[in-house]
């Protein structure tokens, strides 16, 4: 079903229900008002006849016998009306067609009766010894009411149908800008991610066009980032693969100590390649839509201890821990929190002198936990501090994959935290990783 037809049906059904209810209410009120008006006519007719008779009492005082035959002819439009005047049970005057049964056992007021197979609505008035009865044929009332209802309903139905037709063309005209936007998008090629020109668009479509432009900008940025990522990854992986290939060739053509050294270098290259692939996989999962819910509670101190164990399994004394965040739970999976902190510790250990230790501070705040890693390395320039978070960036010909800090930044961004590198006045770097805490802890 098209949007145009759906809108027409929704609005048309709403109009039909609304105006149908109004019409039923109006017709019900009209029927009651007509019945009341016709009853008033009967009552007024009886009072008028009684008033005329009372003005000439000589015409009926002491009268006996039967009523004379009326010489009046009744038009077709009033054949549904009848009137009888009686004195002491004797009809002394009546309209043509009026039956004497109309006054039999009839008390004052309104009553519905069946006379000669027809249903009548009668009103009887007793005044000055006279009894005046006026009657309406109910079939005539029904015909009158039906004609009035038809006269009221037909214009309503015509107006409703006309409104639906106007609405059909109006909805089509209103959706025309949206159709033009669809045509603009349909003419685009898959790699066309430039913003949509919104000058000729309707003002109501500006928010939609702006949202589409923001989406196209984000998609374009994602594509560019992925292309750079693919290119950098291919370059970074080609280097260790080439080195492994060379060392294996050397091991094949040599023997003894030289072959062992070549195999050691090849094994080191494999380890480096494996580490790079692991970092690449982690980064792609963090920046993607993969769910990391592992069911483990990320407690700040436990995260710090696990990261220290992984970063320096052979020299744990090189890391000094200072923490006041016991019991603080983090609002992210434990595996990612450990990965981010481990990368910071590995980076600090790699660039600090072998005989120097690094310091890990864990500070608890109302909504966050801050991990600060301080080293005593050579530090970085202001320009290098900006580049350090980029993928595959390494200082000089340093070892490592160049992905550790970019993974830390990606984890912090995904879960609403922050990551910054600062130059320490006394030398070295301070890496600050701020991660959110679980909100339910604040209510306890």
C-alpha cells in the first residue's frame, strides 16, 4: 500500500467516523424535534378548533342528530390530517375521512391508535363540554421524516466524497517534494556520498535532508577510515611477512648457528604478526557492532591487577599500584577494560628505562574511575602527542604494532569515557583513562 493511499484511508476513515457520528447525533435530534413539532401542531389545531366553536355556541347548543356531510375537499398534501368535534359522545363536525372510532374511549392528551388498519397519532381536548380530537397518520410522519433525512444525508455524502477526492489530490501534491527527493537519491551511484542539495526542497523536508546529509557524511568518513585502515594494515602486515619469508629462506640455505638465529628471527616475526592481527581484530570489534557482554563484573582494582599481570608477567615489580577504588564497578565489559589498561602499561614499560618503574594510580569518583599511568620515558613533542592516538603510528622505528593507543581511544569513546596523553613536568608521559561507573552503585 502506497503512502498516499495509506494517508487517504487514515484521514478518510477518521473523517467518516467523526462526521458519521455527528450526522447520527444530528438526525436523532432532528427526529425528536420533528415529532415534538408535529405534536405541537396537533395540540394547537385542537385548541384553535375549540376556540372557533366557542365563538358561535348557537351553532351547536341544543343540537341533536348526526353531523352533516362535509362539502369540503381535502388536498393530497393534507390527507394525513383528521379532526373531529363531538358533543356528549356525538360527532357534530369532522373532516372528510375522519372515523368516529377516533373518539371512542379516548381520554384527553396524546395517544397512538390503530384505526381501519392504519396507525394514527391523536390529541384530544375537552373544553366547554366539547371534545376536539386532531389526528396525524403515522405513515405520513414517517414519510416526512424520511424525506427530511434524505435531504440532510445526501449533501453530507456528496461533501464527504468531494472531500476525499480533494484530499487525494492534496496528499499527492503534498508528497511531491518527497517524491523528488526519492528521485534524487535513486539517481545517485553507490559511491556518491556528497551532501544532498536542499535548496529546491520543501521547508518541511529540510530536517530530513539535513539528517540524510549527516548520515552520508558519517558513512563517507567511515569508508575513508576503513580504506585507510585497510591500506595501513596491508602495509604493516607486509613488513613482518617479508621478514619471516627472508629468515626462512636463510634457514633453508644455511646450517648450524646461522640457521638457528634465522629461525629465532622468523619466530619473533610470527609473534609480532600474531600480535598485530590480534590488535587489529580487537580494534575492528570495538569500533563495530559486536556485543562484548561477557557476564563478568569489571571491578576497578581487579581490572588493574589483571592488566598488570598481562603487561609485566616476568617483572611485576616494575609497576607501582596506588588505588582507592576498591569495589567500584565499571560500566563496560571486563575484557575491554583490561585490554585498554594493559595497552597503556605495555606502552609505558616499552618506553621507560629498564631499571625504572612506572606508576599506576586508580582514583574513584562519583560517576567515573580514572586510571593514570605515569612513566619516566623521553616523552613526546606536542605534535607527536596528537599523532600518538592514530593507527599504526610509531615513534621512529620503534617496535610494536602502533595500534595500542588507538584501541584505548576507541574503547573510551564507545563507552562514554575519555583518554588523554599529557607531558609530565618532570619528564615522561602521563596517560589518563577515564571510564564510567555503573549507575546503580550511586544509589547504594
